[in-house]
C-alpha cells in the first residue's frame, strides 16, 4: 500500500488544505498514543463540499494512518485500507502532499512515485454496492454477474457478447479492478460495472429474478478453511433467488474437492437442474486456466439451472428480504460519556446471526472515531464511524454507509443502543 517513512513526522496545523485535499483532523488512538488516523477529504469538481450533508460527502473521505514505530525508531504514514474507496492514485497524491510538509527532515523511503494511468482512473463504471440498492428503478434490463473475475478476460467477453445486457463484475483484488477499468475505457464498453465487495453482500440486496447468469470461475479453494469459500450454502441460496427462471449458476474449478463439495450443496436443493462436465473447452481461456492446462490438470464444470418452481419460491422470499434491506442507518442521540468512560476495548457482542466488534476509539477534541467490524460472520464489514459533538462535522460512516444487510442493520442498532443508553440503565 502507498506510504512514506521518516525518522519522525510532523503534521501541519489542521485543518490544512493542499490542492485537491483537505486534511481535516488527526484522531489519536485511545489505547495507543503512538497511532492516529488523519481524515482526508478529496475535492471533486471545483470546491470542497460541506460536511453537513453527511453521507453524500463521506464517499469522498478516507483515512491515513500515522504510526510511530518505537522499536524501529521511525514513523510511517500509510493508507488505512478499511476506509479506502478512492483510486490508488488519489491516495498516493494525498500522501505526497503530507510528505512535502516534511521538507526539513530526511525521508527514509516512500513508494509514491509514478502514478500509472489506472491508479489515477476515476471511472464511472466503478460503483459502490449502495449504487444498486434501487436496482429495479435504475436498470430495467436483465444482467450477468461474474464473481472474482481476476484478469477479466471472461467478464469482458460477456460484456462484448451481450451489449443488450448489463454485466456486473465483483472483485476484492484492487489491481484486478484497476486493470479492468482501464480495459473498459479502451474497449469503449458501456454495459459493464465493477464492484469491490464480497459477492454474498451484493447478492443479498439485489432484487429477485434479475440475472440470466452468475459465473464463479476458479475461486480460491480454501480446502483447509472451507468456511472462507465464496461458494457456500448462503451464496447458493441467494444466487438462486437472484437468478431468473431457467438461468445459470456456473462454477468452473480445477480443484476436485471444491467441485464435489459444491455438487453436494447443489444436490440438496429440490428444484434445480444440473449439468456436470470435465475438461470442457471454454470460448475464453483465463490466464489461470491456461496455466492449469499446461500442467495437465483436470477442469470441472458445475452448471446449475434454476427451475420455474424455484423461481416462484424465490420471489416470495424476496419480498420479506427487501423489507429488511430498505432499513436506514439512523443515528440516535449518542451520549458522550459513553465514549469517554468506556475503556474496555475491544468490545465484542456475538448474537446468533450477527456480531459487533468495536476494535478501538480514536479522538480529536469533539470528534470520535470508532473502528468497527460487524455484520454476518461469513461476510464481515469493516467501517469507521465518525461521531461528532461539533457542528463542523457530522456523525456518519466514513466512506459511505455499510451495506444494509440484515446482519449489518442488527449490529448497527445494537451499537446505537450501546452508545445512547445511559450506563445506569444498562445494568
């Protein structure tokens, strides 16, 4: 990740504006004074937006982390990954602006030179999951979805071959995302959108019967940790809900254990049709598949076709699911003393189908930042919640609201109870 290293790091008086960036405040870690978070606001268009709008502005914010490394006698400033929602080039330029303020010191090292075009790319085809919350209103046409597209060869082929359909690529590997966004621009595609998220989270919020195909090609096997696999019971159920009648869920893998486990999951469903193939040639060969072919490895295909009966059941379930995902993240009247007096971090709450983990608290005068991990055990979300008792800032999730899954909403409601209920009433 982008960073710079120096014997010591001195920040300018905050807030500080440099070009397109405002460095708003430095929030110190409560349990480790040698760590802090620096809130950076990135300017879009010609003016910095006012923070009073809350969530709309929060998408243009991110944190840098400053660490004094006592064991190495130096200090480092780097991107805080959990808040990153901007292209890498934007993060690097923010770090450069801070690095330039260290002119009286001898820098040890940095990796901030030579932004590639893809690192600076701010693509209209790179979307947040929140963009798809009102999917049916925005996109009347059917779609195709690929989970973990890697080099993007198959996904680009889907988009080029189906110009009348919207294609969605889901990936968590940032270099792969930056690469395919550049290819979308070069090829002039207008029907392909890219999302950086867990596939199960996106599928949960999508409406029913809108996909003609969902493709999972060569996922990480995780044979020693099968709970980390993307192809699991919950993923299969959500895929069948999102797929249209007779539409396809396609798993392609070189790992026979993974393939057989997925087949067993599929066989547990009553209303599906299955097609199994071995060493079937695809029209598009990914770089991973080409590698397996050179090694004479077997390739397994599991094609699951959703039947009409399954589709009717899915639509009924979806009506209930939509009611849950339309919940908003409301901020109750938070008591400042709950933040000032509570020191037993990390705080953990584990329920049957959700969890909440408050890793730490950071503070800067009248602004507090909670480092959070919450939601579903297999689909955790990491967010920073900014809580302000100063009208100059708002209380909101930095980088945008969490994905409104049922588990995330339950965790949020518990967090608000934890922060707003008087400690005497908690006994």
